C-alpha cells in the first residue's frame, strides 16, 4: 500500500516536472507569442470554440438523456436492440466522414460543425444513460412499485438518482471528446482554435500550432475537472460509494 | 383479511404457476406460504398487491375485490418486504422508512415521530441512524429497516417474501423473535413466504404447503405436523416432524398434561429452564447432558419441579398419536 502510494507520488512528480519543462520550452521559444500579439483573434477563436462545444453538447444532452430514459421504459424495451444497432453503427463513422457528410447536406459553416459535433456527442451520453438505468437492481424497482410509487416517482426518485453517476460520466466523455473534435471545425469553416492548429500545420509554424493546441488541451482538462466537481454535487451521497468501487 | 377465490395464474399455456387456489387469511394472522422452489409462492403473494395480474378468480382484501381498487392506492395500503431488502441506496434510512408516509403526504412532524417509534421497535437509535445510508448498515440491520419500512404507514396487510432468507441463522432467529414480538403489538394480517420449515413452524399461525401451484394442506403448524393430509406433506416435513413439532410446545404444556418430577436436592449439577421455553430447546438441553438435572422455574423464578427425557418422550408419544390437543399459545 505504502510503496504503491510512493510510486504514484513519484510518477506524478515526474509528470509535473515534464509539464513544467514543456511550458518552459514553449515560452523560451516564444511559441505563445501569438496569444498576446494577436490576442483579439485568439479570443474570437476561443469563443467560437467554446460556442461550438457548448451548443452541440447542450443539444446532445437534451436529446440523448430523454432518449435513453424513453428507451428503458417497459413499453419501449423491445425496441432497445434496434436502437443499439443504430447507435453502434453511428459510433463507427469517423469524425471526418461525419463532417464530409454534413457539408454535402448543410453546406459549410458554424451550423454544420455544430450539427456534426452534436451527432458525435449523442452516442456516449445515450449509451451511458441506458447503461446507468439498466444497471439498477431490478429488486429496487420492484420494491418501489410494490410500495405504491407511480412510474414517474420511480424514475425521478429511484432510477435517475442511482443512474446519475453513469449519465454524468457519459456527458464528461462526450464533452471532452467534443472539445478535441471541435478543432476539426476549421475544415468546414466552423472556426474555433482549429484555425490556428491547421495554420500551424500548413505553415510548419509551431507557434500557431501550439497557441491553438495547448488552449484546446487546457479547455478539455478544465471541462473534465468541472464535470467531476458537478458529480460530487449531483450524485447522491448513498450511491456514491457503489459508483466509485 | 385476505381471501383467495379460485385464483389461477398462468404465464403461458403450459406455464401455470398457481392453480385454482382457495385460501382465507384471517385478520391478525401470519400465514406462511411454504413449499419447494418454483411452487408458486412468490407468484401467489405478488398477485395480492397486483405486481402480477390474476389470470382467473379473485382476491378479496377486507371484503373488497382487489381488481376494483386502484393499484397504486392498494399497494400503499399493503406493506411489502422482499428478500433483498430493497432499500434505496440514494436515500437516507429515514427517507427509506418514510417512503409510503411521504407518498401519502404526511407532515414532517408526523413522519419524524413515526420514524422514532418504528426504530424503537427494532431497538435502533433513531437519532443515530436517521441520516445514515443503507450501505452503512449490516445485513441484519438493513433487513430490519426493510421490515419497519413496510410497517411505516401502518397498513393492515403485509406481504413478506422470504424476508429473512438472506440472513445467517443466528441473526435470522433473532430477527424472527423480534418480528413476532412486534406482531404481537401491531397484529397485522400477514402473508409470509418461506422455504424454511423451521421458520414456517415458528412464525405461522397457519401454514399453506404448496406444490406445483396447488395447495397440499392449509393448517396450523401443529395440526400439519401431527396430521399430515397426504404423503407429500408428511414427506415434506420429514421423519423428524414430531421433533420439529416440539418447538411448538412449552414446558408449561407438558406440565399441564403429565406433570413434572420432583426436584432431587442431592444433585448439585443442575441447570434451570423457564416454564415458557419450548420443548425443543429443553430436549436439546437434556440430550446434550449439559447438567445432571434440569430444574423448571416459573415466572416468579421459583423452582417448580424437574424435567427428564422420559417426560418429553411421553409427551411426544401422545402428540404423535394425536391423543393430545394442546393449544399453541405459550
Ligand atoms: N415472470 C414470469 N414469467 C414466466 N414464468 C414465471 C414468471 N414468474 C414466475 N414464473 C414461473 O412460475 C412458477 C412459480 O414461480 P415463483 O417465483 O412463484 O416460485 P416460488 O415458489 O416463489 O419459488 P422460490 O422459492 O424459488 O422463490 C415457476 O415455474 C416460474 O418459472
Ligand atoms: Mg419466491
């Protein structure tokens, strides 16, 4: 136990050291200069990037969670396998293919990018919602029903509170992936920090590349952190232990 | 009171779980549904609160046809306990216990008082456990919480599906005793599923022995042990059914019929047994030769005589021949 802790601790120390070295190297080479010299452009791109992520994620959450709830209702259970086939099929389509497909339908621009990102975010959220609801002990539902709870009361008082950990994990996965994938929005004129990343790649300019890529990474880390914090608020205390083990 | 009139449940044409069951559970009685796995005990139980539909026949609860009542309303008036306690992990103990009162819209004050009262019944400190979560309790404690949760809104009828089935024998026995104690106070009409013969004999006012969805015999435990209706029943209870029936009788019963022996004051190594203890315990004490003499004490802790294996054997002999009819009351 103690030696494990020691190893974990030293690994973490090494990682921190590497990160600090990395940033030192970047600053020494003035790779971040664009962020300051072209700060207004940077802020626009950053805002676009966040907008892409937020809009597409919110729509995905609004659609995927209710869809997951609906499909796990007894009436729709029978259709579950059809839906999982569709969902699994969608999952296998690469990001770029989704983007290409969307361009041919919606043309290029912000909307197309949002739509593509939305499609790609739906899957993890939907899957985790279904998995979370499915994993609830059937005896609990039986007990709830036997005590005279209505279906809506069972859903809101028993099922969702006990599935919220899994649902949030799905949202987190979706959002973090989304932040990375949103860099591709540049390809279809959707803006975002992808503009600098791709410029950097095309011009072999590490400055542009890193001024785009590092903020994207930091955004992803920040989103992950915030959503984990949200977990502490939303997951009921009693279910937390089970969820974590 | 619960009455089953020609109740049948078929899941499919060749899967008939309950066949034409007629049964009346009297008010304030514990009726134990007993039988091998798959004989339809759970199905029969779940038809009462309409978790299973009734294919044929009707179930009357306090003279009202269950099908004519609103299912939600009906269930809120019937306590329901299952083997895997069914406590909700996301809720505190208090919230778990107060679910039905909450559904019924009780005031906070009333719920708090009721919770405190119920916790006292099972000997747990209400203040201590209120804000705890189910996973912080032992299996035995969880099961007891499951029981008082079913009692929370004081329903006249309780359905219990192997409520103590998952507990280890020592804890189980303790909780059985505790529950009987509670039942003496609350006097609910209870349908209780079990596949444990000893549990059935101990808990039941009457036992329903089932096979393949049919009732083999419906009788008091002592009747069923003394006069099994057919070979299936006698086989089910086994060759030692006479021995088992001993747990239904107390030293007092024996004393009333054949009397006790005088106390031999010269024997120093004695043990005492209370007059209200059951004969099964007495017999095992005698057989294990824990002492040279077993002295019987009464409520005033006075020694009123001694008891020997001979006494028990004599009593048993009468019992098997059915020459004695002894009330079960201890
Ligand atoms: N939902 C169901 N669908 C189909 N058949 C069922 C269903 N529930 C129970 N059965 C069948 O009905 C019969 C009785 O089942 P039940 O659960 O009532 O038995 P039980 O006496 O409670 O058994 P156990 O002691 O194992 O709990 C069994 O043959 C079982 O397979
Ligand atoms: Mg059963």
